[in-house]
C-alpha cells in the first residue's frame, strides 16, 4: 500500500465517521423533539387534580405545553 492510498483511506474513514455523527445527531434531536411533543400533549390532558398530585400548577402546565416542540 502506498502513502497516497493510506491517506485516501483515512480520509474516507473520517468522512464516514463525520456522516455517521451527523445522522446520529439528527436522530437524537428527532427523538427529543418527539418526546417533548408527546409529553406536553399528555400534560395538557391532565385535570387540575392530577396536576396537583404531581406538584404542578395548572398555570405551569399551560406554560409548558404551549412551548414549541424544539424548546
């Protein structure tokens, strides 16, 4: 193997690792966004008595479920 082929192979490996990192970041952010959306939607459905049971005021719950999914 020549020096140029070693450099080429390491460059391709670095590119693959970078692409995998981008994909993993995208997937983890997508999971987090979906979890935020799902949790906030569930929170919105709770009655005031249920919110009190978990120590959240209706106002705090409203502020939380009004947030966009990316926050």
